[in-house]
């Protein structure tokens, strides 16, 4: 699987006359090698040469991991000595290279300076090409995403009993994260959102120390990671009786979510899907309160291509995976967002989520 992915990348490199690609730790490195490393203060680079050989610059502490995929070509350093000598050795090994592709979206200044010190001076951004390769998910990737979705749905169900007047948002977030962990999640891909009452009007209202009150709507937006793959769910629930205005808003958002999902199929554009949902909210008189794009891609990252947004004329193809998450946010009153995870199929679409979108009143 990883070898095939690298072969696809090597073909792109050949087309663009690139001598090598430099990866930093993260989702792209995992996608092409199966190696899970995180960016840290310890400099790590992976170099894929045009002949398919993988070479690493890595700290000694990561050596056992790196050597499983490194073609026995690793230049390593200890914490005490730092990477300077390893960079010098790698420079002698690499020789003179022309065009080198890098991930400008993930590469930090320290990594760029290291690549230049090795002799990779003609650095060009290859992010767009890599994103294209990752956008259409393989069957095994979709299966892992299904498991991640199962984790978030079961965890939401297990947490509902804890949501009541007097409960604190951060306590609900902790319970959600605990339930996901015990079901196999490797962590959370972003800060868990539990935004109740007036805080629901904050699209990114990370859980705070606010107490939940009767009459609150609560936006719950959280994610799991299963074997590297992300699920991202949002449901909005009510505690006790809510205002007629908020009930109306909830039904508008629900309709926008469901109608946009039904419009997903190969051949339509990301703009078309965004506009389908946005027009429903706009025609209901709440257009100015839908303040973000309709959705984002999912996979090894919580946010990746494709993005469902205005003016994005990307044509959808089978295998693309993304969220549909319209929202309405009323200052000082509350907010509603409903989010599902969608796969484009040859026939239309597959909604990975089955959790109810009817308003849950606790």
C-alpha cells in the first residue's frame, strides 16, 4: 500500500522534473511510509529520491522507528551533539540536486533552513499535488474512517446522561474524550467544543468553565482518531425547553444539512454543495449568521482537501471524503450546527454517520 502510494508520487516527481521530495513528520509522511512521527524540537526530515530510495535525518530517540522504512540510510544525532554533523554528512551523501519538492503547509523555518543546509536550495511547494493524491480515499481508508465514526457516535450516546443543568462544559468535554479513549480512539484531532447557551454562538467555542442551564442549546463538536484516521461529528442538543426562535433555527440547519448531503454526487462542484445549504439558510433570513464554509475534507487530518466552500469549483469524484456542517449563530442567544461525514461514491454518496439529527431534548 505505502509502496504504491510512493510510486504514484514518484510519477508526479518525474513529470515535474523533481530530484527529491522532503517530508517533515506528520500526515503526509505517514501516508507515504506508514511512519508515525510528530514534529518537535528535534529536527527530523525524510527524503524520497527520484530513484525511490528513502533517506532520513533523525534524532537517535526515533532511530528504531525510522529504520523500519529507511532503506538502511539514516543520518542520526544525539540530543547532546545536535543535528549539525548529521546534516553535514547528509549533504556529502546527497550531492548536488536540482528541484526539490517540500510541504510548505507543514514545513517550519528550522526544517527549511536544514534542507537548505543539506544543499536543497531550489525548494518548490508540492503540497497541492500531494493533496490531490490523498483526496480520493482507498477502500481500506474508508473502513478505518467508519470505525472512527462508530467511536464518536457511541461516545456521544454514552455522554448524554451527563448533560444536565449545573454540569460544566469542560466536564462534558472530558467525559466525551474518556468515552472515545475507552473505545479505541488515539486521541482528539482538535480541541473538543462544548458550547452552551450564549456560547453556542461561537463557532469554535472550546469547552469552558460555564455551567449548563435549563433552556440552553449545546453545540457538541468533537472528533476521534482511529489508526490515524479522523471522524468529526457535531450535534446540537437542548436542555429543557428552548425558545421558539431557536427551535426554528434548528430545523433550518437540519434541512440545510440534509439537502446538501442529498446533492452530493460525482460531477458537482464543492461550490454547488456549499451553495445548496447556504441558499436554504439565506432564504430563511439567517444568511448573515452562517459565517463559515460548509465543510472540510477528512482523512489523516481533521482539515484537508476538499473544502466545501463558495468559489471552490473543484469537481467531486468518487472516494472524496468531507464534512457537511451548516450552522447558524445568534449572538447572546445560541447557535446550532449539525455535522456529518460524507464519502462520494460512484452512484452518489455515503453518509458514514447514522446518529439522529432530530433535536434531542434532555
